[in-house]
C-alpha cells in the first residue's frame, strides 16, 4: 500500500508538471515546471520501486540513480536557464 501511495504521488507530480509546462508561455516558465519532476516526482517513484522490490542490488542501483537525479538536475536546470538568459540578452556572458 505504501508503494502505491508513493507511486501515485510521484505520478501526480509528474503529470501536473507536464501540464504546467505545456500551458506555460515562455521558456523560463517551462523550465521552472521541469524541476519538480526531477526533485520530487522521480524520487517518489524510485522510493516506490525500492519499497516494492525490497533490499537488493537492484534497489541500490535505483536509489543511487534517483539520488544522482535529485542532486544534479537542479544544477543542470540552472545552467540551462543561464544559457537561455544569455541567449536572450538578459545576462552577459561572464
């Protein structure tokens, strides 16, 4: 039951973020909607898989992947946003 709740919550975050990204008008708002997918949705689904599978090597690999996603995705999103801002002339190339 816990795994299903985690899976449902993660799926809800991802679907909501996808709808927000589709409805957003500009690049920066679309980029903003990506962050919850990688920092909330992905980890919730990874935890659901871990709860379902129990402790094994597969679970460790899933949790490692989810941890790397949660840690690196915000940094990559910020980098993409900065490149977009440079392209649009909002910030200088430093």
